C-alpha cells in the first residue's frame, strides 16, 4: 500500500529533522494529506500552522525559535531573544524578538507570539551568526551586535536592560570593546554608548 510507505517516509524525515514543515514533504514526494492522517492517528503532533513533530520528540528551549525559523527564514533573532540565547539577561521575554528587512510585513504566526523590529542595510546584515538547533538553522545576532541593538532600541526594551547586557557581555567576555565599538558605529549609537563603554572598559 503506497500510503504506508508515505507514512514511513514522513516518520523517517520527522525523526531526522525534528520539526517538519508541510513543504518538506515535496522532497520525499508524499502528499500533504498524509500529515493530516498521521496527526489524527497520533503519529505526529501539530505544533503550529504547517509545522509538525513526533509526539516523543524531546521539546527543547529552542523549539519556538526553530518553529519561527521554519516559517520565516529571513528572520534574525534579536534584542531580548538574542540576549537570552547568549545568556546575557535575567529577563524572560514574553515574545520572540525578530529583526526583518525594512518593508517586511509582520509574519502571521499563531504561536509563539513575535515582536518584529525592522532594520535596514548593514544594521540588518551585520553580526548575523548561524546556529543549528532542533535541526533548524537559526540566524541570531552575535553577542556584541545584540548589546548594541539594545542601546539602539532602548526606548522599546529599557535602558536598564541594555546596561545589564553591556555589563554581562564584558564580564563573561563574550565581546571585546572593539567589537562593541564597531557595531555601535554601524548602528549609529556610538555617541550614546561612549560613556557606558568607557565605564566598563
């Protein structure tokens, strides 16, 4: 029966990838209706629109980021979400913060809740790191770029958060003063950050 082979192929793919997108089925030539049947049979869990995983698949702290990366490949995790990823904050953000190129629409995602910041040119492209989590490539700003972004968006997240991040990034040696300075120039917040950078050295 062809359906059984489809089911098996989808299960193999799900165990390889962790999170499965409906579009991933095109590669194994399985019809998408298989996902609906497998979810009804309890072989897959639907974790978001067009996103599935096996019920026994271990849930990780990065699953919500992987779910967003699957849906919105050009999203770069930034600000509070990137701070949390780099272990530079005690804040637990209620939303996942993403940066998108200027002119982008806010992605329609039911879960997790997202907060989008638009960035242009170098401010968007500088400092992007690629991390592999839950079988997904995540784009996340480097620790230095994230701290500088916090100063740039201090009205949105609070100056206290930016200052805490700056102290932490230096104390944990996750960024050099030169790196911070370079991104401060790119993001045009060098004058804002200068006095604080001098204090933390």
